[in-house]
């Protein structure tokens, strides 16, 4: 049976200048979106880049550290698969906070492990949560939080902030690892995750189940 003819005129999309990202309701979204992607980039790439070196500094030889890193990275596809099953069943802000707190807890636990088997399990679980968060941050939450005319500019700016943070964060990781110890790097990851979790909980906008029109309503 054919659908009835559409007679209602589509609503015109209000164009927004780039400067709109830095004032009013969009400013809060810009800050939260940037923090969400700063967390994604710094935590994800710190583990991917530094894990073999961290494990080696903890007394494991090159082959052992590479094996544990490889096994831990199996958490990446597993985490994304789990995220695809549950992402739309949980409010976005709750999901973000839970994943960030999960990363914080697993970061502390991973940094305290001293045996090879325990490190393998903990890094696998940590990577699983991290890549659930990667799916949440880059593919779901940040792209959803913008009005239609600001989707590219808003998401683009937040992604740029995430990449910029990834330029400088390795210097902090190097300092922490050399001055305090390798296990302190996992504590650093946990601190970053907690700060962003608090920001999402307090300032984040809820987008799950909301229409594009409601999300785009930024009138004061």
C-alpha cells in the first residue's frame, strides 16, 4: 500500500556560524565533546603506543611484552561488538560515565598486577572497556550532540582538540613513567577518565531517543 503524500513543508535549517560553537548552549557541548574525545585519544593511544615499553620496564622481555600487548588488543574487537549490542539500550550520559569509571578502575587494577597471567587478563578487560568507549565517543555521542547545521563544525572541532591533546600527552606519560614508575601511567589514565566522567555527568547533554529537532533546539 503506498504511503500518503507528504504535504508538510520541511522546516528550514537555521545556518549557524562557526562562532556559535563558543557561546550559549553550544559552548557547553563544545567543551564536553572536546573532553570526551581528549579522553578517547589520550587513553587509547597511550596504551597502544606505550604498552610494550611499560611492560618491558616492569621486567618482561620483548617477546613477553609483545605477546601480552597482542593478547590485550583482542579486547578491541570484543569491546566494539559488545558496544554495538548495548549502546542504544542505555542513556548516553550514563553509558559514558560507566565506561569512564570502568576505565579508571581497570587502570588502577592493571597498574597493580605483577604476574603475567593477571596482566594479560587485566589489559584485555581494560582494552575491552576502552574500545567500547571509542565506539561511544567517536561514532555515537559526539556526532549526536549537534544541530544539523553544526554537525561537521562541532564534531570537527572536538576531534581536533582530541588530536591536539594527543600531541602533548606522551610528554606527560614519559615524565610520569621516568620519575614515578610505569604503574603510575595507569593511575594517570584513571585520573583522566575520572575528570571526564564528572564533566559528562554534570554538563553532558542527553541525546538517546531525542529527535534531531529537539537536539537542535539551542534557543536560550
